[in-house]
C-alpha cells in the first residue's frame, strides 16, 4: 500500500495567495510494481505545476527494489529500519 501525504506551504501577500512549495510525501513498503505508475503520474503533475514541488519517499524497510526505483525520481528518500516501526 502506498500512502501519500500532501502539504502546501502558502505565502499570503495582501489579498493574493502565492504558493511557494508543494511537499508530497509517499510512504510505501514493497511497492516496486506500483512505483513506476505513481512516478509517471507525479512526473506529469510536476511538469504542469505552477509552483515548486518537493517529492519525498519514505520506505518501510522493503525487501524488493522499491528504494532503487525511488532513487530514479524522488527528491529525498528515507528508509526506516525495523526498529523504527
């Protein structure tokens, strides 16, 4: 299962709101089969976004190739050890 958390940092200037950055956090474990589809969607989103994006992957100690696949796209990657659970 992939869990996605989205945080939007906004800067309000008088009556106008300007988006500074969108942070997307993806949490997964053994998602090597699903990550390519997610990455494709996130890549399209990032290209169309009118603001800066930061996309982070948090891996829950996968035993497959999830981390290696994530390295091809995500800005930051964190791998939780079994003691972190």
